[in-house]
C-alpha cells in the first residue's frame, strides 16, 4: 500500500501528492490572501465531508489545525490565485481524486 503524503507549495500554488519521496500527482490550488494567509507547518487530515455546502465545493478534508482544510470550490476561476481565507482550494474533480487516494491521518506539509 502506498505511503502517501501531501506537500502544499504556497510559492507556486501547487499541491503535490507523494508516495515516499516520489511525486505521483500535482494539482493547482488557490491559497490564502495576505490578510488571511494559509498557515505553514505540519498537519494531518482529520476528517472528510462530502457536499459540505457553501463555498467548499464537493468535498472538505479538514486539517489538524482547526478551521483549515483542503476543499473543492464553487468558483473554479479562483484556482491558482491568492484568494481564500487560509484554506487550500482545489478544482472539484481534483479534490475528489485526491480524497480517493489519501486516508484520514495523511500527513500534510504546507511550505512557503
């Protein structure tokens, strides 16, 4: 079974899925604005919710830092931009694919 982990690179607005040290998928993401930045650090995925409503698109994956998560969006034009309140936004089809691959407990590193 793969040992997946996630690295979110804020500088290039990409989320990378790694199996060991090998990048297996990369996805464009939207990140937090200057006044509500995406927090850097080490976290884990603690929960998942399908169709959470509001601006979160088709899926929410909560991080071990309360109120922050990786989620879909109802505004696909925001992907690749600095627009969120600190969460990591993905295209809905991308967050669904990622969620199928990573279990709760997956390590998430967010770096500048």
